């Protein structure tokens, strides 16, 4: 529910403001990503994972975020 709501909210934000639909979807996807991190790392359904795994996931997604922003800013 939260992920779909984030994407829909981002799309509505893009339609209702001067940001544009693609920017709104991008913002909604970022919020959805934060929700996923909250579920996976703060309230995991399984026992806690190794801290090295968590660190590598965070670094990987940070790199993807920087690449996405760099591609969008051009």
C-alpha cells in the first residue's frame, strides 16, 4: 500500500505542480525506496543480517541514486 501510494502521490504531485510528471514519479520512487529500507532494515521479517551486507546494499543504492540524479540533471 505504501509503495503504490508513494508512486501515485508522486504522479499526482507532478500533475498538480510545475515539476512535471516524470519528476513527480522520481520523487515518488525515492519515497517508496525509503519505505522499503524501513521495512527491510528497521523492521525486518527475518533475523538481522550481517552489517557488511547492509552496508554494501546501502552503498550500492547510493551509487544508483547518484547515477539516476546525474542522468536526470543533464
